[in-house]
C-alpha cells in the first residue's frame, strides 16, 4: 500500500514537472539544481518557480523570474526544521540561518504566556518561522517561586534572571518542590490556557525538575496536552544514567506509556545517551502500530545546559557518576573548566549560566544516529551570548559568540559526517526537515503539512546547499564557537530570500507555527470525589452506570433493599 502511495505521489509530481512554465509567474526562480523531496523520493535536476510564498512550478523547461538563482551543482532541499531551538534571540537565529534552518521551534523547554510570546514575535518580526510549547518547567516556577513575579512572555532565552531570582531564598522551587493537589490544578489550568492559545504541545523537561515533579504530575501534564490531541516533548528523567532503577529507558517508559494510553504524540528530545538503542527500538515498534512518536539528536559528543541542572550537582555528577568537573564541565564565558569550588561560586553568582558538558562515551554512537529513521536533527541551539555573558546584537561578529558550537554548526556537522560515512543524501535531508514536518503535521499542525517538502503547492521554505562542500566550521575553541557553516549559499523562508551568497540579509520573513486559538479551555480540575465517580464503582446508587465496571456488579447498587 505504501509503495502504491509513493508511486501516486511521483505521478503527481511528474505531472507538475511536465506543465509548461510562464516566466511572468515567478518571484524567484531556482535553475539547474538537484531537486530532492524525501516524501515522494523525487531526485532530479530541475528548475523551481516560487511565487507568493509557494512553490508553483518544478519543471525541466527554462523559466525566468524577478530573481534568479543558479543552483548548478547544488541541492534544492526542503528548509531545515529545528524542533529543539532555545535560541530565540537575533544573533543565534542569524547563526541558524547560515546552517540552513528555516523553522526554529522550542518544543523542549517551551514558553510561559504563550499568547504574549506569539504576539511579541509577530510585532517585532522574526527571520525564521517560530513556534513554542506550553512549559511545565516555567509553569512550575510561577507557582513554586512566586518571588520571580512570572508574567511573561518568557522562554529559555530570557530565563537567566528568573532562575537567579528563584535561587535567592536558597530554594529553587521549580526544580525541587513537590506540588499539592491544588498547586497541580493551578499549573494544569495555566498549561491549558497556553494550549488554548495555540501552543504546539506541552514541554516537559523533567530531567531539570526530577526532584520536584511526581509521576502523577507528569501524567496530568501529558493528559492536559492530550485533551487537545497535542504532543508532549520531553527531556526525560535519568537522562544520563545507566543503572537500575534510574536507567534512562525507564524514565522514557514513564512518558512513553502515558502517551500510548492517552493516544497522544510524543517527542523524546536529544535521545543520545545511555539506552538510546532500546528507546529507538520501542519508538519503531510504536510507529509500526500507528503511534505518532519520534526522537531527535545533535551530532556532538558534548552537550550544553544550565549550570543549575539537577544532574550537575556534586552529589549526582561527582559522587554518584564519578565524573570530575575539571575534566567535563567547561565554562565558555570564562574559557575554563570548572572545579568543585568554581562550580559552587558560579551557582551562587550566576545560576542561569550555560556550560558545556563533555560526554566521551557518546562519540562512537554518533555514526549510528546518522542512520536511524525518524531520528531527526535538532541542535538544542543556545542563546547567542558574548564574552560578557549578555545577548549579542544581530550585527555582532561571529567570533564574539561564546557557547556550544552546535548553535552554528549542527546541520553542517551532520551533513559532513553523513557524507564521510556514505549515508544516502536523501536520508539526511529527511532527518533535517521531512520527518519533523511529517510528525508535527500528523499531530494536526497544518503549517507543518506545508513544509518539509519540495512539491508544487507547498510553502517555499528552501535550503540550497552544495553536497560536496557543506561543512561545519564552529569549534569549542574561543573565537571559533560561532563560525558559520559553509556550503549553504541560499536560504529561502516563505518565498523570501533570507540568505544570499552566504550572507544573512536583514529581512524578517518568518511566520508563526501555531494551532488556532480556541474559544474556551478544556481542562477539568482534578477532584478526589470526582475521581472516585469516574474510576470506582462507588458506594452510592447513582454510580451504577460508570464506564469502568464491566462486571455488572455496579448495577446491584441500584437495587432497593
């Protein structure tokens, strides 16, 4: 059946190619490029015509437009989609564009006050397409750290002062405080409102809030998102552990099971640590059963995270896992590895600071990640900060960036490594764009059904690259953290050229990636008495028809004595 669908798709595309083109119809023409579309497996040299933000022609016939790009020797691919994009600032977005990104969405951490977040982006304009999830982490901060005065809009790029404020009383409630039933209901109401306002799903970075977040709170948060049919994206508990009972796959099972039972989409973020092989096998089995679930990775052995992360505490990182700060935790601002003493000082001075975390055991796995279907490439891109730790302006020099090189070079790295390993180019393009668009589209997100493809009628988000020369240039060396990827001379966002001759233009062509706003929310507060009505046969005659009773015994409660 799948083969038949593929053949039909190819027939439709072939018909589009055979259609004569009219020069006057095009805003942009891309000539002589190798057009590659993972959904239909189309792979041929052709000319592409773009008008009013859409691809309107793919043809062998000569065409002309208001602006012409000669793509000879280059691939014309769907614009790269990043689902793990914390860098909601102008400079890191500029780096991402040089890396071929046309859509950057923070699904892992999400935002607080989703309406305000989208309103702000629409008001200021953005260079790439943008989207966000409702955030369990920031919602917890609003409840358990009231001193932060959380109003929003807020996302990871703005988190440092809030994290610092939350630590002033010596207790970071967002990470460590257990929620009462009333607090849980309040949090779910906040999440529900953000979902009502069109959030792509719910972000549950439980690895950062493991101590404070109960399994039931996680279930309720996933259920709140599932009420809308939307995904949960998660950085799961025990992400770095491989010993029972805190193995990473066990933490995955917690949320995986919830998603299965709720019939909801699920994305596991950066599945590039212990147990990834078990998790990927389970995801493949899930997809074979029709479930909408997938994972992401970034092609680096080192990661980056906030210094406040639970797993970096001495009791976890040093005592439990046996790592040394001076060998594994690098501060790109101070250009030095931490020690026990400097870790404690940084936690006190600037708890929101991002640090680079070295994981040597990841290195041999990277070649495997390049070959796993539906394991998408997502940079976990960080905020573009300079030597002073403050966000860089758009016009700053690339050499000023201090941070993980993945913000600048994720796609360049993945394509280079895939080329070296002999991975089919179409597969890497699918990892970079199509599979993320497919899964998000299958969750009901209409804007993603129009992206991740090079097809007539689809949105003209297009990345043009040289398959022989595309490569990363950013490194962990100070001054080289942000050097852009080369081999990507053109990037088109919604039919507008944003990167031209490898130069980012000061144009804001991005559009929101969002569900429609709904008239009212869907959350029903949890109540113990109501729970008993729903899930037990009860002790009152009025409970005889409850849905959980298939024994018939409940009907006996209606009989008069």
